[in-house]
């Protein structure tokens, strides 16, 4: 298969790590994004997913598409519903159409494990809709795909608005950590480097036209996450509950992976949550 890959959203948090993993495997990477990438050894096309003519030009000479670009901040989609729907659904459809016309060999889509629930509001809806459209492009036009459902990622280069980043920042300053709701809601966390390496399974032929979830083998309650971070940082922070602030669509993860799934995928996370958090906390680039 061709070593030329176009990756949308390759300048973002997860996307930039996926690019690192692709470069390690000697792929020729072209990034399609609104933001300039951190790496210099890639081609860059600045563009919007709603620009179909530009997408048609960008897709040329690439046989694999890795689609990560999206409106992804669940907390913001309420205020930008039209942008969320147009970018995530119409943008994905535009990319599929360009891929169909250019006879792309495989379309890899970054979805979310929120798709297995009703949480996540318009973000989840946009991902579910995109998954269905991708499957229909396979049915109607024979466009091969792999859908990767991601859990909650953490690690370097993130936006630092997630629970792990906020809790860590508070703990390092010995400030009170606020837990919204009961704290009993669960998440499945995966270090972004593991997530990027796991994404490489989509390049394999045995995952053609399949949907798989990349995940760790354990979920953790938000309250227990806060306690773990306090312990790892040796913080004096206290935990306070704010039960008045709770998302009406709050998500609790019931999905975990296991050795059977790992063996099938040929991939397994190298970080436990404790070791991944320890690396994140020690990262000299983290702003306390």
C-alpha cells in the first residue's frame, strides 16, 4: 500500500501524536488543518473541511485518509450547534466524497466511545451520524474504512481543560479540587501516546470495514481519579463536591478492553493509569 497519508486535524492534540507514530513508520504525511503543525518534516495544507474543492486537491496522491479534524470540545458544542454539525458531519461527508473520487484505498475515522451511549449531546450525534455515512459510502461506492472509537485521552499537548489537567494543576498548587456531581461517573483513560500507537492498527488489512474501540482495561470513578492525582503529586489538596454543577448528558464508561481484544488488535497500552499520570505530572512542559 502507498506510504502517502493525508491526516486531517494532524496539528491537534491526538492528531499530532498520530503523526509522530506515522512518521516513525516512514509514512509520507500531509497534514490538512487550520493550524500549522509542530513538525517540520511533513507537508501542510491549511484548509477547512467545508472547502470541497481544496479537499479534492489535498486528497490527490494519497491512498490513505486519516480523519481526525472535528469540533471536539463537548463543553462548547452547546454554543456552536451549527458549526459542530457542519464541521463534523458535512465536513466528513466532503472528505468522503473527495476520497471516493480519488479512489482512496482506506478511510480511517477517529470516532469516540461516546457513540456507545446517549451522552455527549451534539458531539456524540455528529460522530454517530458520521459513522453511518462512512458505512453507507462503503455500501454504495466500495470505499473501505476503519472506524476507531477513542476513549478519554490525556497527556502532553492537550488543551488542559480536561479533568486530569485541571486536577493536576490544582494538586500541584495544593488548591481545592472541585468534583462536579457525585464523582461516581466513570471514565476510561488512555495515554495519548498509547492511543496514537493503537491507531496504527487501522493500517492493517484485518480491520478493513470494521469498527473497534481502543481502551484501557479499567475504568475509574472521577472521585478516585482525584484521589489518585493527589497521592501521586503528594499534594495537600482537599476534595470538594459541587453537586449543583452537573451536565445533563454526563457520561459514565462501561467499556473496558481485555487481552482477547488486545491479541486481536496486535496492540496493548504500555502505560497503566498510574504510570501514565506519573509521566504527565513529571513532564517539564506542564504548567503548574
